[in-house]
C-alpha cells in the first residue's frame, strides 16, 4: 500500500500540470464543438472527468482525509436544502440546476485538493506554476492563430472589435488573462532577477494580449498591473528597480495607445448607440405629452412605450407597476438598456416572490428566463426570443443561485485565505513580500475584482480551476516553511 501511495505521490506534479493545461485546450474544444453543433454534454463530461480524477487522486494520497469528508458533508447538506427550496414552486429543469450548482461548488473540493497536493508533494507547486505559464502561452498562441487565419470571432462580435481567439466567453478570458499575466510577470522576475530582456518580452506578450482583447477591464488591468508591480517589487527589494521600472514603462506605453485600442473603438460605438437609444425612447414617449428632456415620468402609457425597448421581459413577468416602481419611472437610456441592472432586478423580484427559502438557498436557474419580444439593436429589428437573466457578476449570481447560505460559504473561503495572507504579510513582510507571493496576491485581487464585475470565474467550470490555483498557491507561499528565499525555481 505504501509503495502504491508513493507512486501516486510521484504522479501528483504531472497530474497538476495536466489539469491546468487541459483548461484552455477544453475551452478551444468547446468553441469548435459549439461551431460544429456537437452536444454540450461532451465538454461537460470531459471537464468533469478531469476534475474527479484529480480530486480522487489527491484524496487517496492525502493523510488528512477528514477534511474531504467534512467538506463533502457540508456540500450535501447545502444541496439538500437548495433542492428543497427550488422544488417548492415546482422544478422546471433539474439537470440545468445541478450543472449550475456543480460549477459553483466545484471550487471547494478543487481548492482543498490543490492545498493537500502541495502539502503531500511540494514539487506539485512548481508543476502548478509551469501549468499556469503554459496556459498563458496557449491562450496567446490561439489568439494569434485565430487572427492570422481569419477565424477570430471577436470580443464584441456585433462591433467587429477585439481579439478573442477560439474561446466562448470574453469576460472569462479577460479575468483569466488578468490572473495569468500578473503571475507570469512575477515568475519571470524571480527566474531572471535583474534581467531586463526576459521581463521586456513577458510584458510585451501579457500587455499586448490584454490590449487586443479589448474589454474595459482588460485595458484597465494594464496600468493597474504596471503600477502595482512597480510599487510592490520596490517594497520587496530595491535592487529590482530596473525590473519594476521596465514593467511600469511598458504598461504606460500600452496605456498611451488607448485611442488606437479595440477598447476605444468599442466605447465610441457604445456612446454612439447610447445617443440613438435615447432618441428612440424620447420618440416613444412624445405622443403621451412627455418632454424630450424628461428624466422620468409617472404616465403608465409613456412608461409602457419606453420600457418596451429594454425592459419588456420584466414587464411581462412582473407587471408595469412593479417594474416602474423599481426603476423610479426612469426614462434614461442608461437605466432602460442597462442589462446588468435589469438582470439583478429580475432576480430580486423573483426571490421576493419565492420568499425566505429562496433567500436562504437560492432560485432554480431555469426560472431566470423569460420569453419576450426583444429589440435587437444592431439589426434594428424586433425578435421573439427567450431572454436569459443570469446576472453578470459572480457574487450576485452565487446569491441568486444558492442563496445566502452558498454566498457565505464562498465568501468565507475567500475571507479565510485572504486574511491568512494579510496577517502573514504584516507579521513577516521581508520573507513573504517576494515576487512569487506578490504575483499570487495580485492574482487574488484580480479574482475578487473580476468576480464583482463579471460572471467570469466563480460560475464557470474552467474559471474555478484558476481561482482554486490562486487561493491554494497564495496559502502555500504564505506558510513559514515555504519561504521563497529557499524555494526552487520554476
């Protein structure tokens, strides 16, 4: 038995490397599977098998199996309460709800598995770092190849802007690139301290990928990473000034090119569309005696005409009076066409309708849909479609999908790992504030930020791997036994 355990332990680094590299590979497979109209279940099964293989392998070799048992019990208790809550108004699609729950809950066993893997075989952490760097290379290569072959779907398809590569979710790629970039730059700094050429090349690759992706967050990440690493690397070691200055200057150079960026083109198009949308709203309410510059009204006929453009699904489901009360009778384009806010309002009303059990344990994901007549702005046409009201940020999404119980569980995980890192930084800053720790701490901050702004990581199967890796990596580097002054190279 001991011989078998040793063999499995020796395999842990390779398995960790594999579970990392599989994520962008499966993402590309998912893109082409959708293009070829293959069943969605194929990607789901492949990814789930990879997760289960990794978790079971770590469980087998772990000397602290009790932690897995306690976690499994907590998850089962929560799921029992959740399915009781969603079954009260009647289940619409159990399979879809199970998938949604598993995407969120998978973060917990994956994080624990990475933590235990690092404890059982320290070489596993080096394998994780190699895996994250390899993922960044794969993603950048896919973006390049898709552009050269003319198969890039673009970050904003309707605006024909941004380089996405063969990936399905722009927000997901934005969050992943932010996380990988800050880790990659600090790993290069540690591997080649004081060497400007490797850092210059790494900065060019990371910042160019973020620049070309073209989302607002990806562009804002460039100066944020540049300034953040400049300050943190100098605090870490003043001898790193040339390296820190290289990161800052390259970041500033890309920031200065904003007028030529996909982000600028997208924002310009959005501003133009906003003016046209406001004109349409003004024209719709004009026959009811509402002034063109009016910001709000209590005229129900005018509101019905205005809300038909962006809020008809809400009106169909909850009634004009309820919706107008939520929006304060607003006639502003920024309110009526704000998809992010619309989805939050829909789920808030749905949760109020279902009562306390929904607030504690969540809403069935299939109820976050509403068939309505929808105004598709770009082709300038009305279409009959099923609108999806899954919210556009992860923490709101976790609350609506799993209630207060699941939100506290996930936030507790972040709080525990974040506080541990913060306390360690306060107690022994000199030994902890090294480039690798700075990279994983920066990635942790990006995980929190992107999860607050997008639905990119915590509710996406591929995203949970990166989050689990960042949490476990930050914890590993914060332990006294893993002082980075003595740890091996990448």
